[in-house]
C-alpha cells in the first residue's frame, strides 16, 4: 500500500492528500505545543520529516487507530523506514510503550 503525504504537523504526525491523519508508529518526537513543548528540536524534526515525505508517495503499513482516531502506521520511502531514520538522526526516540508494534524498535 502507498499514500501521498500532504504535510507533517510535527515530527510524528502527518496528513495524506486524502485527509487521513497518520501517527508514526513506535516513535515519539519533541512537542511543538503544550506543557512538554520543546519548540526548537520539535521544529527541526517537523521540517526534516516534511522535507523527506511532503508531496511524496510513501509506503504505509497500517497497524491500528489511536485514541484520537488517527491511523498508527509505519511509513517507508525507497525502502527506508522513516521512523527508524528519524530515531537514527536524533529527531525522535523509540516510544518504548509501543515499540512492540515495529520489528526494528523491539528491545533485543
């Protein structure tokens, strides 16, 4: 399956051109707003993710829906796991509570 990403709101949430909201599975990126906001790294993560996927066709592996009705999914582009890349580059960290949803994020 694949989708076209319209844009990403932050380092772990994107919207497709059809309006589907996608929460990137297994990662947690810094927050732009709220009590836990850390705007400088949050903007860097969002901008990197937008540069990587906005306007692009990406592969999607849908896992579930979250409490906000967003699709929780893994995204890939040219065979590269987007979440794994964000973690490797320091834009996000593995969300240990949900790491079991992604093979690459499971503790060894």
